[in-house]
């Protein structure tokens, strides 16, 4: 039955805001195949980041099941979940989230500190990842010495360095200009096509969304049909 | 487990690397801890220095005879007849000529001007008899000559000469109605006697109309057994009402009052400073984890655990405290070790002593700093571990 890599069944997420409970996700069921490239769109505050966090095991659903590769991750303990994340998920954030005190290479190496790989093998992996994103010659640069696009490519190298099957991207081009955004999208497409990464990407940008195999729309916590006509320049600016 | 150890090490290294990015709060915490450590080590070194001086002063084989009930030389008193009875009592060691090794002494307080303070302070002017020199261990004339019996001459202890003006050999100094010639400077093994001025006891009696009596009789005895014999003999004598002390015990009891006072004042100050330092550390560590909330959340998203995050925060706090502690110790050591000070002792005269900043005290100072670091780091560490990743990731 488990032909799908990611399976959400009746997933809801509530947040408490003072006394009242806000239902951010409402009974979402969704399957994502291995090797799929899914775009996730929707207005600001519609729960896109929340959904991504549930997929990545950063948060747990109030109701429902999140299964990845046949495993119910929503039932794992926080410690087990952290370990699971380190080998299954690569996160890519809108603002890159690189550590400013580390060079590009050391930022990329961070996830490998969670493995038992010897130092020489770690270095190999880092070089491979940096090569893949085309930043070999920037290995010893600090984030402040890099452009936004370069920073995002370092972040992508960090996300793939331990070779996780799934990449979760939260508005990866949200802070980049158009041509840089295209470069990043090309890179993600390559990771999907040539390296078989399953990608779920939140975006506001229809251009970015066009790289996905399919696009899901989230509105008021529910997955729905796409809006009638997507305007050329969406106005959302949610982080 | 190997995993969380390496994780902790990696996170701690990251924390330390980011220390210079937030110099403000870290510097405040560090200087608070340094000040605490410095004061703490300072107080302890003062007490231990004073103790060392006092405890080095007394000898086990010297007996001190004081009027019954007197705990200080100053409030003891004998007539010369009583002093003679004591002089020839059993238990006292005699020299080759058969003369008892005894010095009947007077302990008089005069005013001298402090070199650094410029204010008047009490200094002991002690009248001794010729046997008095040999009764002090390590007595040595360092400069000039000894006073001539029968003249208004005195010799100054090294500590007294250093602390007070007008005590160089050859100088005349006036105490009350009498002018004295300083003929020399003596050492006495770093003991409390180096804080005193010595003169001929008979000259002292006439200089200040003290009559023919004495305040204390010092006698060489044959160890504890000799002292016991002396005590027995004097106790049985109807003409006397005296206490016989071991000189060693007398001075260590005198030290206790003052060291207790130093500690009574110093320890609460240290405790207050420790509380201040803990709050500064708390503040610095909360600032540290707040400034790096998103970084920490990112690391947690990558798969770093919450226990390593907590331990690394604690390590950062302890490292901060260690730096502060070492700094404080270095300052205390550079500024205070061997620093000479004087304080009013329970003899009501100034005792000159050196601060003794020993490795032992430095270890205690650093331990105090580490305790502050641990206590100040615990709550921030718990917060670092408990902070929900998703919330911190949303913050910019
Ligand atoms: N920890 C939280 N506590 C309370 N409300 C939250 C929390 N996280 C998110 N929300 C709320 O959930 C809703 C969806 O947030 P989010 O998933 O970030 O939306 P999107 O990414 O689509 O902009 C928002 O209204 C947000 O305020
Ligand atoms: Mg969002």
C-alpha cells in the first residue's frame, strides 16, 4: 500500500492563542510520491509553513497521521525525531539560516557532525555538495562575504550533504531577484531530476511554482482547487 | 553515548566562537565575575596573610606570663617584685652563667604617621630586657646598631619602618614628651614583632612615668613540660595571680579575632557580589541564546538534540565564568600578593602583614567563579533546550 513516500491522513493543527484555539490546518490528506516535486501556494497565514514543519518532523499534528516511508513520524519522541530529521530531511529556508561565524564549508559540514563519518569522508562529502551547487571556490568564505544567491546555494549544499531523500523548501527564492531565483530553481530542478530528491516547496512566485510537477493550494487550512486565474505578481509577503 | 558528546562539543565550540559577536553582556558578566573573584581572593589572602604573620610570631618553648584574666599584654600589670618572683621560678631555662632567660617587658602605645595614609596610627613601643632578643625566633639586626641600654634610643621593626614615617636609622622621632633616636632596623622572621619598636624597658618606664612595674614576662621554658612546671609553681604562689600562656597559642588566639572580623566583613561582601555576578551571567546567557535563537533552531532542525543544546549553553556560561575567574585571580595576584598592609589588631596596635595570595586561595576563587557560572547558566540552558524550534524559526 505504501507506494507513496509521504502520506498525510486527516492532519489537523491547532494553535492556542490566549484562550481561543486557532485551527491552522483542517483535516488535510495528501500523498506525495517518491521523486515528486510539489509546489505549495496559498495566501499568507494559510498554514503553508505549518504544513512543511509537520512533514519535516519539526512539529506534531493535533490530529491525524504523518507517515514517511511507511513510518508514522508523528508518533516519534522528540529525540528520535531529531535523529530521523538528520538522515531524512534537508531544510531550505527563505533567509538561508547560515551560521555567520562559520565558513561556507563548515556550514555545509554541520549535518555531518551528526553522523559517525570520519573527518576525511566528511570533507569529501562537503566538497561534493559544494561542487554540486557550484561554489567550490567559495568554501572558505563567510556568509557575510557571499551574495544572497550564493548564500542560498550554500544552504542547499548543507541540505543535501548527508544525502536525505526529501528536501523541504520554505520560499527558497523569496528573498532573491528574478535571475538569481531562476538559478536556484534550476538547481532544485536538477536535484529533483538527476538525484531523485523528493521536493516540497512553499512559494509565492508562480515562476518558481512552474518548476514543480504539480502545485497544491492551501487556503484557510484546507487544500483546495487553484484559484480561477493566478495573477502575474502575487502580493503575499509572508515569511 | 558518543553522539550527544560530539554534538555538545560542536555546539559549545559554536557558542564560544560567537562570544565576540556579543561583547557587551559577556563583558559585563565577565567583569562581574572577575570582580567577585578578585575581592574573594583578596579577602581570603588578607585573612591568611594576617594569620600567617600572627601564627609565625609565637614559639612553643616561650612562656608568656600575664596578669590573671588578661587576654592582651596591654591590660596586664605586675610590680617589679612580682616580676622577680616569676623570673626565678622553676621551669625556666637558665643560661651558662645561671641567669634565667627572661625578659620582663612593657607594651606601650605611641602614635606614628602612616607613610601612605598620612594619618596617625597606634604603634607598639616595647620595652625589653637584654634576653628579649634571643626570645624571638629569627631576630636579626638588619641595619644600624642596637639601642644602648639607658638611653632614649630605639630600634624599629622592618614592617613598622616601611609603614610609618620617621623611622630610618639616625632619625629622631618624638613620642609625647620624649624624643628618641632610631639606631637600627630589625627583622624577626616576618612575625608580628616586626611591626613594633623596641627600646630599653627601664628607659620606657621613666620616659612615660610608668613606675617600676611590667606588663608581661617572657621566659624560655623547656617545652610544654617546662611550661607546666612554671604554671604549677606560679599558681601555688600567694603573691601572684597570673596566667601562663604558650606564646604560640597566645598569638594564634589573637589572630582569630581579627581574621574572624576580616571574614565576617569580607564573606558577605563576596556573597553579595556573587549574587550580582550570577544575575550578570544570567543576563549574558539569556542575551546569548536570544541573539542566536534562530541559529539554535536551525541546528535543531538539522537534527541536533536539545540536551546538547542545553549542555553547550551551560559550557558557554562556565567558560565565561572561568575567563572572569582567571582574570580576577590574575588581578588579585598582581595587585595584592606580597602587598603590605597594616591593621589594628586586638593588641590595639597596628600589625603589619603581607597579603598572601596562595595557589590554594586562587583555586578557591576560581571555584567560586565556576559556581557562579553554573548557577547563572542553568536557567538559560533549560530555556535553550525547551525553546520550540518552529517558533524560533519564524523569528527574524
Ligand atoms: N506557534 C504558533 N502559535 C500560535 N499561532 C501560530 C504559531 N505558528 C503559526 N501560527 C499561526 O498559524 C497561522 C499559519 O501560519 P504559517 O503556517 O506560518 O502560514 P504561512 O506560512 O502560510 O504564511 C498563522 O495565522 C500564524 O499566526
Ligand atoms: Mg510561511
